[in-house]
C-alpha cells in the first residue's frame, strides 16, 4: 500500500493555514527604539509585543548584557548535562525564588521547553490527565500531547468546567494547568476558584504567569501573589523572561522537591543548550529593576485607564481586562485586518487575532501597552481606531488587501 505523500499533504493543509492567518502578513522590524519601530522602511509607534515595563532596551539591562558578553562570550554553547550551567544561572534562580516567595526556581532557555518539562516529567504514566483552559497558550496544550497524557479542555475561565473534566477522568495522576493572564484578550484566570478545584480533585495546579509577572501584584510578584496564593496552593509557576522583563528564557518556580526532580530528570532542561550567560545577566538586571521600579506598574495602570475610558467613549467593543493587553472585538477577520492596515498607514502598529482563535467567533484588534508609551499616544491610537471603524462602516476606508 502506498504511503501518503507529504508534499501533497502540505498542499492540502495550506488552505486551512492560509485561512487561519486570514491574509495578515508577518512583517519584520528593521529597527527598534523604545516604542518606535521601523517596518518596511516606515517609522511607526508600536502597540505590539510584550515589553510591558519598557526594560528590553533600558540602559542598565543593555550594559549588563554587554559586560557579560565581554567576560563570557556570546554563548555558553552547552546543555546543563554537558557543563553548560553557569553561576549566573544559579544567581538568577535564587533571586527569582526570593522575589516571588517560593523555595526554588529553575531556568530554561524557553517557556515552551519549561512547560514541556513540567508535564513530561510529572504526567509520565498511562492514564495521567491534564485539564486546561481552552484558550491556554499553545505551549501548555502542546506539552500535554508531547508528554503523552490525556488532554481535557474546559470552557474559558470556567472553574466548574475544570471540575467536570477532572471528575470524568478520575483515574491516573492529574494536573490542572492554566494561563494566569491570557495573551489574546488580557483577561485573568479565576485562580482562587481553580485552587479549590485542584484541591478537591487531588490535582496539581500549574500556572503560566508570563503576562502577569512584573506587572501585577505587590512588587510585580504576579497573578498568584495578587490572588493571595502561595506555593502550597500553586506548586508550580512558569513564566517567560521575554515579556515584562524584556529578556530571554523562562523560569519555573515553586515547590522545592518538584523543582529538584525537574533539574535531575527533565530532558528539555538537561539536553537543551542553556541560556547564554550574557542574556542571563541582562534578565537578572531587568528583574532587579522590575522589583524596584513601582513607577513602571503605576504608569501601566494609568495607560490602561486612558485606553479603556477612550474606547468606551467611542463605543468600541472592549474586552474584560485590566492588564496591558487590551483587545477590541470586531465581527470578522477582514474588519480587524482592514483596521490594522489603516492604523499602520497612520503610523500606528497594532496586532490582529483571527476569529478562529478567540473562542467567541469574533476577531480582535490587539493592543499591547508599555510603560514607555505616553497618554497622548494612547488617546491618539483610540481616536484613530474609532475613525477607521467609522470609515469601514461607511465603506470608504476598506483596503483592497483586506478583500483579497
């Protein structure tokens, strides 16, 4: 019997992939200066990315990177199992654990690897199950599949749905995994309710707080701390260092015994190249600034308030979020893309999310705020969105590219 031809399979799949992206092009940034970027030769004010605290180009962070490069070179070049662990890795882990109030931390070169390691090590036997919010980040969802565990998805933000899924998979070890702040709309998981579900169902709660660490909670300690929870409630937290901390890599923090077991057995940790000492030094400096500079979080609160008041004043479709991720709902992908194209022509760069990924059948115009923005820029953005929306409704501003 002839095997399927992989080239023919790819051709068949292209239609669905093209539909998913809905014609929105992936554009490369030529130069970045704070919230100013160069795209296709044009200077734009960026409302994309995740540099919420404005640390990615902060001079102290850049200096730490340059000094470490001068001392250590560009890359450590080896996995931890092959001697790639550096004293800077340990220093970052110790400081992160102390900051967040957990016994132990472990540094990974990416959040994808961190989430895979957690599930691969813990959900390692037949019948093990992981219940997840249906809008979790792909790294959490993929980790369950790669670990070989059973994936049970519950409706977005529905703690009772999580309970039902775990009840219906009563055999085997169980994990309940959720994003704390969801990357599409910036809304927050009901962590206290999920803690109760995990306790009642004897499941381990793992929280990915990539978009909360540095931004939420006292001293930027994140969503778990803001909810009044600790290690006993949430034994494992994962967060990428390339969001509010403006760096690279990811950390897992939590229960000491679990972290020691990860460090000793997790292949995504042991056999992947370690984060370079230079990037580790930059993340360590960024973490210290994030802990110290409350003004950055206060600035974000101010900007979120400006955005939401202005959006309500224009009758735009706001989502329920009080985080730097602010999304506006539109009926179709074509509308969202058309708006984004018009905004780019006006010098403002925003993202779009296709309706197939949002869970409610509507597309999004996605805005990401940074402490480097000023209120006038945010007000100008919302005013421009409203004008473009009005133009679309009148049929006068729809770019031809959006109709292709």
